[in-house]
């Protein structure tokens, strides 16, 4: 039987009892050796169990990048409970929507007035039924490992159910294709409430026996300094991070690494070339989605083609257009998710017979590599974060004199795309809207610009035609 991710962690940590495998770099530096990871995750799993959390229970976890938070997430998975990450900086409204949808047994979060508190003690009735000692790493492949919330086109959050088998298959693809090994030390400054930072970076590196250095909050100079300070060999980034390193003249810090991987948003050919010029690194760009995990990648050995995301990982089938054509990419893979939590209709819209509709329009270049050239879904990607226009429009409509509104993405050197709201309303008061939105939406979702227009393009059925919006 192939090992699950938690089984691989336990094995890898047991092989490296006195080696530092996890480092968190923030105001303080915390280092965990293999033996400490084993002991701490076991102790936290025991503590959770004593609070009534058992295998297959859902646990909402505030995805802070601190050492405490990380070992807690690992413990939740080792216990066989289902990890449901939420962001530290999200609004109470956003968090409450997730909690209401997923109905967790417990919320593990920093003390925060309001939302999480009322759920903290929900598990109380179950205290005392803990088996002792707790059994770790027992989850089966078809058990859920995590539920990852994405906003989706309706504006309401949907939880993507990711199984242990999905994680195992993804680990095989990444460890095999990128040759992740115990010799590696990954530097990650990615948030941990998304697949990129949490699964691809943290969890799979640990499963390979590699060391992981987590920078608690990205900052370009500090990130560059850590390369040598922590003897880093690999790093996974979003394009905005490379752009920031470039602004600070620090791209050369990438030189000593054996591998730099970029994803979550398109990497421009100009940035690919800037990095190569400054550091001799040819960035390995790859592609994925929360619902499919990573499925397409440029090769470790062989040609890495800028402007492309590469080819299918082993075990992944892609439905691709003919040469010269463009079409929506569909993906079949052991990493494709099990559907959206309690949303059979939403699941059926994107998933049939194991094939996942990506909503991304692709073409195939002359070497057979996939090029992402557009989207059929209404999505803005800002700095690697997804923003769904309808979610923000629903929050804005009727607020601060807004009569009608359309949220669109405009090209931005800094963020890839920037969120802009086109507003209709004689009495529109931008300062009021900005202030009110602070309490409702995560910072990255809030429009960076508001532009007044006389009217918005709508079709005969009244549907907003966002693609027709211009400043004219
Ligand atoms: C931060 N801000 C943003 C963004 N990030 N605004 C728009 N777009 C963003 N991406 C806000 C901050 O909250 C702050 O707001 C203001 O901008 C300035 O913050 P700054 O310090 O300049 O930015 P930062 O905090 O350094 O963030 C930049 C970042 C971050 C580190 C590049 O955007 C980031 O972590 N991106 C990674 C996203 C990611 O991991 N995506 C994976 C999902 P205020 O001033 O109001 O406080 S996709 C996925 O998982 C799939 C599987 C895949 O393919 O990978
Ligand atoms: P998420 O739903 O947060 O997992 O984001 C998935 C989406 O990010 C994909 O459907 C793509 O639109 C986008 N994406 C991920 N990687 C890349 C990439 N390398 N190039 C272009 N778009 C990407």
C-alpha cells in the first residue's frame, strides 16, 4: 500500500531525528528537528483529541505562518481530522461564511472577538471519549484530508474536498518530477491557506524529507537574505514576488538555488528573462488549481519554455485543442478533487466522469507545451490571489451611493491584474465605500481603484458584460 502523506512525514522525521526540518522566520526564529516534529504533532493531536476532535471531524484552522500554527495543521492531518484553512486577515463575514458552511467541530484560531469564539467550545460535549493513546496516521486514501474554500463565481464560498489519495498522488508527481529530496531546503513565503503554500510547498517537501524554511511574511530583501543564511536549495514563488525582488535589485540572490518554481499566476516572458539575466536561473513554471492540485509543469531536466506551463505530470490526462487552436483545458488526474462540500450542483458543473473543467483557455505550442492564453471563468488573479467579481459586486451594490457596479481586472505590472470597480451613482462616496469594505472583504479583494461611469454595458437579458467595460 502506498504511504499517505502523514505516514510519509512520520517516516521522514523518524529518519532525521536530530536534523532541523522546519524553520519559521518571523520576529523570532523557531527550529524543529525531526524528533520535535514527531513529539509536538503527537502532543497537539492528543490535546485536540481531548477536546473531542476525532478522525474525519472538520477543524477550521487559522492559517498563520507561525511555528505553532504549522505544527497544529500537521497534527490535525496526522489525527485524521479534516483541515479547513482560513486566512488570518480575512473579514469576520468571510470567516463566518466558511464556518457556517463547513460546521466544524472546533475552530483553532488566535483569539478574535466575534466569529470563531462561539465555535470554540462546540466540541465540549465530546470531551472524555478520547481513546488513549491517540492513533496517528491512520487515514485511508479515500478519506478527506482538507477542505479548501474558494469563492467561486456565485460569490459564495465553496469548499473543495481534497482526499488523502489526492495528496499522495500529488506528492508522487512533485517529488518525482522535481526530484525533491532530503538534501533540499525550501524557502517559502507563501500564505498557508492555499494549495500552493500549504500542500505543494510545506506538506510535500516535508513528505520528501526536505527541510522547509517558512518566512512568516514576504518581504523582498529579507527573502533574498535568507537564501544564503538558511542554505536554501529551492523556492516556490508567485510572479509578484519575483517582481518585488527585481524592484529591489535582488534577483541575483536566486543564483545558488538548484530550482525556482513559479505558479498561481502567469509569469511574463519579460520576467522570466530578467530572472535569467540576473541569476542564470531558468524559472520552472507550472500550472494548477485548488480543485485539481498541480497537473502541468515544465521539466526539471529538458527545456523550460517561457510563456508556457509545460506538459502533464505523469498520471495526468489533458484534453487539449488541436495544434493552432484554443480551447478550455480539461483535466483528469488522481489529484482531481472529490467535489465541493455539500454542493452537488456546483460540482456537476465542473466535474464529470473524473474530468475537471478548468475555466482556463489554452493552446499548445510547437514543442507540445501548454500555453494558458485566457479564461472562460470570470476571475481576477491579483498577486496570485483569486478575486471573483460577483462576490465584490454583491458587497458593493447599494453601498455609499453605488447604484450599479462592475468589478474587473486590469493589467498591472505589480499584481499581474489589479481589481478595479466601475461605479454608477450620482452620490457615490468612495471614502465611505472603502471604509465599509474593510470590515467585509480581505485586503487583496478590495478594489484598488474606483472609476465613475454613466452606465454599464448589459445585454438584452440585463447580464453584465464585463469584457466590454472601458473608461470611455
Ligand atoms: C497583498 N495585498 C494585495 C495582495 N497581497 N492586494 C492585491 N493583491 C494581492 N495579491 C494587499 C495587502 O493586504 C496590503 O493591503 C497591500 O496590498 C500592500 O501589501 P504588501 O505588503 O505590498 O503586499 P504583501 O502583503 O507583501 O503581499 C504580496 C504577496 C501576496 C506576498 C505577493 O500577494 C501573496 O502572498 N501572494 C501569494 C498568493 C498565493 O499563494 N496564491 C496561491 C493560490 P492593506 O494596505 O490594505 O493592508 S493559487 C493555488 O494555490 C493554485 C493551486 C496554484 O496554481 O498555485
Ligand atoms: P486557484 O483556484 O486559487 O487554485 O487558482 C487556480 C487558477 O490559477 C487557475 O485556474 C489558473 O487560472 C491560475 N493559474 C495557476 N497557475 C498558473 C500559471 N502558471 N499561469 C497562468 N495561470 C495560472
